């Protein structure tokens, strides 16, 4: 008894006995119950749970795949708990997310979800809540299944994604990113009358905001305080009530009760909001709030709301509020009437959702504040300077914050919001004036007085301490507010999937596009944005493009001389999908004709999808983990300031990187390099404490690059700093053990650093050249200055220091930004291949042609262009000709300006160099000058030419008719499975794909077909038994009977085990590969029949990776099929793809398979010199090199063989992997032949 009492207040945990079900059960998080958790909020007196997430990169990538397919197994709460291992949370409960590697360490636990209920609301708030819902829905007797009162009001239209989803608050105009009250609230532009919807819905918003904020305030104070401060920093509007700092917009979802047992799904009313999805546009770490207020009889089932991957759910009972991150995959279910009862007409469930759109909460939004005297929405023109002279104003055709904003905000909040916009706007414009510094100081000094000078409706606005104000006292607090929330967001990021499940529209959801609108003009499309019912004129659209976007866009503002961006760049990057390129320009490739709530559109809410390169990333992909700079040197958080010049450079680099074929370059920004260096500094401290490394004296010099290289890229000090960077990198790498985790992180920083140097060089060379030409415009220039500069850069980059370790696996990513075509086939001993020469006849030939034409110009007329080019090429090699900025300068700078009058005989042809560049990077070679990039590439031609002879039945038609090809073709006839480089042309594969094979449509989806496929790949491949026996076996007993039959027919041959099972069928010897495994294969096929049929019968074919994982689940070493390794699983998935039962693999999926299999294809890439040598340790950075290598081989074949020949081969990305396998497997034969 005493022991129990003494430990009752101690922290402890218990693992919950929950057994998750379904195909992903083993990969889902574990849940624990925590007692006396130190972070449990005082206002939540329920239970505390811990959800353990695997936060490794590989696990998060896998999570993305799972979330794309995971479904709710049941709509019954009892079944979910009892049969499927879900946890039901009740009011007062709190759930935290934890990295599974932390064990029972709760210090880094992050809020995941919490629940409040009726007891957490005051009686007065409950009454007000019920009354506002009654006003919104109308009396029960007047409600209909498909319509309630507010849905009948003029101007009320549902969200485009669902019939009964309604935006209650601001909406976003996509073409301009302008935020304004939704068009439901727009006054009549002629009479100025406010619609009835303003009164009804505006009153509801006020109550919903209070209910939501009541629930938020029950949560962890560390989170809510950070949210409030950040909202104040960006000046977000307080929607609904003055206390609402958390939710920038609301949505109302209405669901009518469904008949028990009916198959009507929630998505038929709510569109994509009724399906499982993630809200990728929500702010990281910032919770959304679901408020349930069902209007149902007592016997009805309310429905549930679940976080699918986390495995937790709530029942949507009256007054329940559920706080959760929209970035977790979630789904809801419909309310259901009792069995045998017809649902009542007035039975509805009303859910209100407070959303957290990142664009408003990180300061990227643009607000339509009012209108000018002509009724145009936007800005301060010269007519408005004497506004007091005008007594009337023509109303704007758009909803504005000054007019319609009153239905969303209380008077004081609206006045404060508008005054903040005035202050920010004034500071922005003043910064552009000639004496901007002095005037800006005055604005800073009296910023709080500017805000407090505004009075609206007799209410005096009061400035807070976070308003930009006097004596700089607010700057430290504003910086702290940004950093505090950035810290929370960074810690929370690992608990989201690597890629959000997109919100995809159903075919019949939303409004259908009318005929005749496909060819609409841009002005028409702009006019049909959220807040507009009436088309805008071309003049108005032009005004928007030319005036609003440049002035309200933070990125564009930073480009103005002397101006500071309205928002700090780090704050902008709090949004994981922030796109610098998108923010820097107003026009978008396609303009949507639809209204969208800020948090809910496909494009807006799945930002990581629209950016993704898929690095994915991310890409595709979410913004990098390192978007927020961290360091433990000195302060916990070290702020990295970035001026406008840095932002411009980062923007240009980001634009270039997004066009790259290599995932590691798609998200390249200057800030990322800084972050990697800061991480390196942190790692240095850890290593020094552990006494695991020495000789790190250059590390501090490495970190100094973070400021200098961007603050003045053309400065005299920059080359020296870069030189120290390279020198320090070499010294650091020598000091860290090769097996260290920190070495892998360091290499990533070095790779990005080299890429950064190339971008810096690209811009600096041209800038310096132009400055020198300006100073020597009378033709007195000599190349000495340029030679000195490029020689210095050569010392930094080209001449690698003695003792520095170079990792060839990342070499393809180190090519110059403009060099897309030849990144893996550098000409001559070049920039990153000095000491390991490779040749490329084609590249050298084309470059010589360029130089011949360039240097053949009359020296007097084009001498500057000629000697600049020749000097660069002489020092750096031919790669420099493909630098993007350099070539752009050649075609835009007027070199005639720098020539003496006697030299100006005719106008230079600006298109000539563009033509040279096009010839250098495009166009197929003639067959007479086939490229042999290295001796190993010649073996590819031998294999392919011999293969063409084989499938054509002889030597006719092949281009290479030499003795070597003839020998290989002869060997190929003897061992086609081992030598033929065309996967689907081999005799064994052709037999399997026939009408009597396991991949025939009538058999492929059955257990017999599955069993026969596995037996073929895992036992009988490349055997006499496979060639002589039937292809499909009805059971294990049927296979045994066939085996007995062959022993009788071929007694001598059948004595050998290899007659039935060849252990080295795929090259290496697999000792566990034996015929006796077939019994277990049949048992597995029987058990998996239903899952296999579901996988292969989907209307939309399953992903290739999902098919691979079916045969060999990741992390399951035993596997579903005994001795079926990763290579055999990949080959089976390829077979299934060719049979049309799953999707073809992407380039990235094949690269991942080559990495995972670590077999012949990877060896083939090594033989070609496209990835590191066999002695080097594999790491994740090998995958981009593999992907680039596969691209290079594919391009090589495409350039060397006609389309007809490639069609004969069956050439595709799977064939590329197969070709590399045959190249490596027969390397000795090819070399000796």
C-alpha cells in the first residue's frame, strides 16, 4: 500500500493492448497511456496518450505511400476499438507525438491532438452556440434533407469541392493571392445593401470563433502563446471575435443522416472533404479545430472523425471540439439512423472547422482593403491623397476588408487590422524614397502612434508590443515570436508524412465547367475569382497585375533598392510548401475559375504536391527540413538575417534548381547551405565533447561562408572566403571517421557548397566583365584581369587539395547548373574529373564548332565577346559555355556599346549564340558518329547489336557486324536468359506471357496464377523443367505430379537438382532456393488470395512500389514467400506491370530498386563510372546518382538507335535496368571477346 502511494505521482507509461489490422498494421505507430505527464495542460483532466512515430526519412517516405491508400476499416466506434485497434479519445483527453527512438523520454513530446466537451464550455456559451446554429439551420420543421435555411439565402454558394461545404470567412483569389471576405458577404455594388447572409452567417461566425478559442485555450500554453505572438507579428485578421488569434477562416460542413446499412458515403455531400485526406496548406504545428453540433434524435449515431495513421478517433457528439493538425491524414463518417428507421428530414449534423491556412499565418497573404474613386480594388493612387475633398466613393465590385470586413470582425479588430496594413504599407513605400532611411527611422520611431491614431466607430485602436514601433523595442520581441514558433514547427515536422495525401476532386463533385469557356481570356479568368461575381475589365486586371502584386508581394518588395521585405524570409519559409518562384511573379500558367477557401483547395492545401519535385522530394515534395536555421552555439536559437540581395540570389538559385533533373538540386537555396553549415557547427560540438575527432581548426572558417558569399557576391573578399571554405571542407573531412553519421551530413553540405560556388561564379564572371567593359569602353581592354580572376577560382574549385576525400557517388549532382545533357559524360579531364579522365567525342566536337564560329568573327567587331569566351573555356573547360547567366548576358548585353566607332560596322546577331547552344545540347547524332563515352559504353553497343541480330534471326540489319558482336551473338543463342539485353524478348518470358501462362487475364488474379508466378521466379527460372512443363499449376499437389512426370520422362536429366531449380539463376548463388519451398508458396497464395485479387482488380491500378511490397513487405526479413529476396520481388512486380495489373515504375522507383537490390544493375553503373566504386559504402546519396546514371544510359541508347530499333528491343526504363544487369553479369565475356 505504501509503495503504491509513494509512486502515485510519479511519471510512468503503459503500452496499450491495441492490435491494428489491415495490410499496414506492422508499420503503424504504437500507442501508450501516460500517467502524470508533465506537459499535460491543467484544464484537461482526462487521459494522456503517447503516439510513437518512426521519424526516419525512409519511414516518412513509406508513410506517404501508406497514407495514399489507407482507409477507415469500420464506421462503428465499438468495432474500431475492439477489432481494429483504434483508440477512442474523449473530452479532456490529450495526445502527444513522440519520436519512437526516444523511448520513455517525454521532454521532446509535441502536442498531437486534444478534445474538449460540454463540461469545458460555460452554460452561456452553450446557449449562444445552440441559438446561432438554430438561426443558421432554421426551425426543425422547415429543414429538408438537402437544404436548410441559410442554404436558401441569395448569394450563398457551396465550396467548389462539395455540395454542402461552405466557407465562413475569408477566401482566396488564386491569380493574385488576394484575401478578401468570401463573395457570400459581398454588398450589392449598385445599392450598397448588405445581403441577409451577412447577418445570419456573420452572427454564426462570431459564436463559432468563441467556441473554437475556448477549446484552443485549454491546450498547452507553450503552443498557444507562440501561436498568439506569431499571429500578432504578421497582423492576421481576428475573425469572428477579438480573441481569435488562431483561426484565419472557418468552414461549415452539413451532413444529413443516412439509412442504416446504406452505401451512401460522406463524400457524396462533402466531396473530397468526405474522403481521407491531408490539408497540406495548413500551418505546421498549428492545430485546426473541429466543432461538432449535431441536430439528431437521441437514437441516431453521430458518426466519427479519425486520424487514420495515428489510430485515434472521436465520436462527434454535441459540443465536442477536436484539436488536431490538418497535416495528419484524417477522415469522417456520416451520421446514421437506427436500423429499420427512415432518416428524419430534419436530422443533420453540423460541423464547423477552424482552419489554419499558412498563407495568412506566415504573412504571405495580400488583402483587398478598399477601393479608389473609380471603383477599382486596390491601392493608393494620387487621387486618394486628397481623400477628404471627396464626399462619395464609387463602390468596389469586390468584397473588401474596409466594407464587408465588418461582418467578420468586431469594430476594434477591424480598425486595428486596417491600421496595421496602413503602417506596413507606409513603411514599404517610404523605403523606396531618396531619403528613405531618415523617413523610415521616423516611422519606426512613431509606429505605435501611427496605429493608435486610428479611431473607428468611437473605438480607439491600441497598439500591442509586437507592432513595429518606437526605439526598436519591438524588434527583439518580434524576432523572439518568430523564433519560438519556428522552433515548434521544426520539431513537429517529423511527425508528418514526407508527402501529403492530396485532396483530389471526385469526377462529379463541384460545378461542371460550361461549354465554350475553354478559350476564355486571361482577363475573364481573373474576374471569376472568389470575391467577384461580375467580370473585371481588362483595365482593372492590368491595374491588379501592375500595381497590387509588386507592392504587396514580400519577395518582390525585397528587390527594390533600399527596401526591406515586409516579412522576414525565415517566417515565409514556415510554410512547408512556400514557393519563392511563385511568390516572385503574379502570373500563373493556368488560372482557375473556381472559388477556394484558404485552407482547402487541391492546389493551395497540397502545396507539397505542387512543388514536388518530389524530392522528394520531397520532388514533389515538401520544403526541406533545414528551412529554419538552428545552432546550439551560444543561444538555443541563432537567427540568420538575410538582406534583399541574399533573397534575390536565393530566388534565382531556386528558379534554376527547380528545372533540374536531379532531386537534390530542386530545392537548392542559399539558406539551405547556411543551415547545413550551422548543423555542421553543431555536430562539431557534439563530436568534440565525445572526443571522437580532432583537427577541426578550419570549421569556423567554413561557417563564415553563410553571410559573406551572399552579402556581396562580386566583392573582392568573396573569393578568399570561398577558398577557405574549400580548404576547411577538406580538413574537416579528413578529421571525421568515414563510418560516421556526421560525415554523411557533411558531404551533403559540401555538395551544396560546390553547387553554390558554380552559381556564384556564373553571376560574378558576367558582372565583373560588364563592369570592366564599362570602365574600358574605348577598346583598351586586355584579358589579364579575367585570367587572374578565373585562375583564382580554379585554385579554389578545380585543383582539389591534397588529402581531400571525394565521394564520386554524388558527382552527377555537382555538374554546372546549365549542363543538363552531359552531366555524366564530361569532356576532356574536366572540372570534377581531373585525375580520372573521361572522353566524349560528341561534346568535344560540338564545342570546337562553337569556338570556331565564335573566334572566327572579325576581331575588331566581336573581340570582347571572343576573348571573354576563349579565356573562360581555356581555364575552366567547355562546361562553362553552358552556364545559364553567362549565355543570357551574351544575348542581351549590347557589346557594340563598348566598341570604338570604327568597329561598329554592322549590328551583332544576337541569335547566333542561341543557335550554337541549341546545337550543343540537343539533336540526335548520325549513325556514322556514334558516341563512345568510355570503353565500357562500347560494350553496351555490342550487347544491343548482338541482341538485335538474335531477335531478327541472324546478322542482317545490325550496324556492328564485327567479330566481337558475332561472338556475343553466338553465346546469346546458347544462353539467351543470361545474355539477351531485351527482357521481354527472352524465350522463357515469352512462354510465360502466352495464353497458357500465369499472366493471362483469366488466371493472373487467382491464387493459382499467383502461385505459378512465384514458383517461376523463385524456383524454376532458367531451368529445363520450366521450358518443358506447363506454366500454370492448380495446386502444390499439381506441381508435384508434374515433377514426378518429368522424373519418369527424363530420368537422367532429372537426377540433377538444377533441372528443377537453378540456385544461381540470377547470378549469385542462393543456397536457400530449393524446390521444397513450393509447399509454403502454395499456403501463402491461399492465404493472400483475397488481398491479391483486390490489389490487381482496382479501377485505378496500384502503384509499382505497392506491388513490390506485396511480395516482400519492407522490414519483414522473413517475407511472405520464403527465400523470395528483393531482386525477385522487383522482377515479379515488373512482370505484373507488363501484364497490366499495376502501374509501370517511375525512374525514381527503378533507382530505389537498384539501390535496394544492390545487384547487377548497380554493378553495371559502376562499370560505366556513373556511381561510386564497389569498395565504397552505399548511402542514401547514392540514389540520386543512380537515377542520373539511368537517365544517362537511356539517353545514350535513344541517341544511338532509331525509334523503330528501340521498339524492336521493347526499350523502356525496366529494360534499362535489365540492360545494366546483363552488362555486369557478362563483363568478363564482353571484355575478353
